[in-house]
C-alpha cells in the first residue's frame, strides 16, 4: 500500500474530526513506512487511543484493540479453547458411538482468537492498539518484546502461526508505571500533549458543528484555565466535548453561572476538583456573561 505523507494524514485525520500536529502525523506515518511500533505517552484524555482508531479509519483497515489491565497474561491476549463447545462435541460423538481424536478436538473451529492472534491472522495489515500497556505487569511486557520482534505465535496443538501481514502497532501509556528500556528501544516514541486552545477549538467545531462559536471558545478557554489548576483529574478532550455538547443540549449559547453549576459533572469527575475549581469557574462565567449579555434559553 502507498504510505500517506504527514500532510495527507493530517488531512485524513481532520476529515474525521481529529486535529493533529505535524509531529504526531509524522510519527504515525513512520509506523506504516518503517513497520515499527509507536509508543504514545501522555496524560489521560489527550487522544492517544483515538489516534490509533483514527489511523485505522484513515488507512481503511481493521482496528484490533487489546485493553491492558493488571494481571493480564499472554494466554488471555492470545487465544483460548472453546471448552464448552468442545464438551458438547464430545457428548454428541459419544451419543453417536464415535470417537474424537485430539486433532479434531483441538482444531481451528474450537479456537477462540484473542486480539494478538487476531492481528497475526489478518490478511491485510490491521492497526493493533495495545492500550494502556503501563497497566500490565513486567511479565506481560517481556512477552510483548518477543512478539514485537518475531511476529509469530506458537499454539502447541496447531504449531507456529506467523503474521500474514505485519500489523501497524500503537502502544499507549498514561505513565502510571515506568516501562522497560527494552520495550522503549523497540518502539518509535511520541509524547502527546493536551491540544493548544486553537487546536481544541477546531476539535470542538469538527466534532460538534451545532455548537456556536461563542460557546465553543468559552468552553475551550475554561477547560484550559481548569488544566492550569492542581486538579486530581484534569479534564481531557473528551470532557471538553462532553461539556460543550451538554451546554448545547440545554440551548445555552454562552457560559453562565447556572449552566456551569448544572453541567459541572460533565467536566470534573472528583468532588475535590469541583470545590477547588469553583472560584475559577465563577470568574469565568461572570466574564462570559458580561461579554455576551443575558443567557439565551431556548428550552
């Protein structure tokens, strides 16, 4: 397949509502051009997972997602046997007076492929998203090193299965723990920052065209003011979109104290953060109301 340029990727991403800078677009292009995994690190909510999803759309290929968690092991990420179906098959064979050999019982029709095996078996290179790899433990990370190097999996009953097309791999990390140097060396790397106010405004317009310019700008400015505070859980881009959508659904065309209070749960998810941000939000709402006049309520 032809490899899109960074500018092409930016345009493809923007058409799908994802506004990205040249650096991230270049990193994503190199994933395709060099067949190298890309490790995306950054705060929660900056669009790391969404970047992988949008890359799959831009390349018109399948997205396969492995969500990492504490205690995840290689078997859960690779495959398992459909024991319930195997048991039913055995019982049916017994009732019919037939024997069942291991070759039949451990055949393809009883194999349940999990994300990593699914990625290896795809005819066309998919985007493999290994999401929040920092949540998995060291043992799983060591297993990933081997997989990323060899792109083959051994199923004892079936033999060694090699990748039909090498997947485009995106790993994401919120940096809840430090990843090993060995994993980092095998990956390209990009740190994903929160978008600038201008970029975030473009995202709001792209995703929520029904939100007017005044409200979109005031919400974006408020979000950036909140991120400057020492919050326990700063709002991500998803919260920006949720907040703007909530206000628009209430027929608000700008921020005001009453609507901010009513919709605060869309943007701040800790009570302590809400209390800490209250003075800042009060000032922002007063400033917005003064600039735009009385609130318009179309309800």
